[in-house]
C-alpha cells in the first residue's frame, strides 16, 4: 500500500537537492501523513491522512470506546 492521503490524494513528490556548487541530486519530498482511525463507508478503518485534512475536518475520526 502506497503512503497516500485517503482524503486529498497527497503523495510523495520527486525533486532535487541543490548543493552550494549547484550540483543536483534527486530527493523525495514526503507529505506529513498520520495513520489514524477514521470512519470510511460507515466502518472504522486505520488509514493515512495528511495533517491539513485532519485540521480542516475533512475526515471523521472514529472515537475510541472504553
């Protein structure tokens, strides 16, 4: 399973690290994903969600029982 936000589809992006001498090497920009219990199609599921979607309330968190 790929690390991808279930709400907005945000995933890692490829770019360059640029040194002082302007040499470029590939790197990966990772989104801030958290694995949280959310309700998907009426059932509780543990999925990756980006922090922007969590903060904006785009997903409904599943409440812990007990």
